[in-house]
């Protein structure tokens, strides 16, 4: 077995354990999948924490607006007046969202605790502190953590979340990952793995990198092929 210390940055790092006789292509695919799952857990955790604190998202056209701001449909084109908005329904555990993206209708403290605890467990699995504890990260463990979050959301909201809620979209693989988050997502065909200052060829075995030291920790870097090449030029 070979233990790889895979690193893109101080925060973006994890340990990966695999047989030395594994093809580099197989290793790279697993490493990219783990990386993207860690990124997904980070995005999902932030949204579920918002869900636990402030409830489901407002409809898209109302996000960022307070409950008193008139909407387009409140404007009467005939006489040029604007109707006052009806006060929104507020639940027993109402907690306003400072960003005005969520309704404020939070779940009960007990259900919020379930969501928060499940998210904390997932964040711990994806944390860079796993390296300090010498715990290898696996795709299955991260996928199970996402599944646990899905289960917690179903417990808190058995009738389901609105179609436009970011939590639901992430869980259903429908989110639009753009901006800085989009740059962190890797595509397997555009990724490369480096060890000992050289790019590992996909068709070769990892043992050619491990230099016949089965349990040594090998430091490896990965990322988009062009960006890594430029960094070393």
C-alpha cells in the first residue's frame, strides 16, 4: 500500500491510501472524486447551516428583499399605485435571515440540532485536520456523509424543500457551480497528478512513483493540468 499526501493548498489537502500496483489513471480518478466531494460537502454544509438557522429559501424573485419591499406584481399599472404586501406567514420558530435569502421559518430547535450535528460530522470527515490525525479520506466515507445530510434534511422537512432551495439543488446534483466555487471543481480529463516534481503518466503504475517503499507517505499535488504545469515552469 502507498499513502499519498495529496495537496493543493494548506486547506485543500487529504491522505489517500491505495495499493502500489494501482494504475495512476485509477488513482487520479479517485483523487478527483474525493476532491470534488470535499468541495461539495463545504457548499452543502454552508447551505444546511442556513436552513437550520433560518428555514427554506424565499422564492428567487424575493431573495435579498425584506418582507416590506414591494414586488413587481404589487404595482398597479392602471392607477400607478403600489399595494401593500400581505405579511408573510411566520412559524413558531421564526428567526429572520440577515441576508433575506431565507424565509426565517426555522425548524424546531430539536430538528435544527439534528441538521447541525450531521453537518458537523460531515465537515470533520472533509477537514484538512484528518491529515494531522493521519486518517486517510475515502470516496465512500464522504458519499455516506452526504447521504446522512440528505437523511437529516428529510427528517426535518418530510414534505420536501422548495425546488429552488440550494440544499435540494445540491443534493439532487442540480446546482449551478460558478464563480470561485466553480474554479475549484475539477474535471477528470483535465486533471493531472504530480509526485517528485514530475507529472505521473496515467497508464503507469503508482509503484513507479512509490520507489518500492510500500508504506512511505508520498507528497503529491493535483489539479488542472495547465495550472500545475505553469506553476512549475
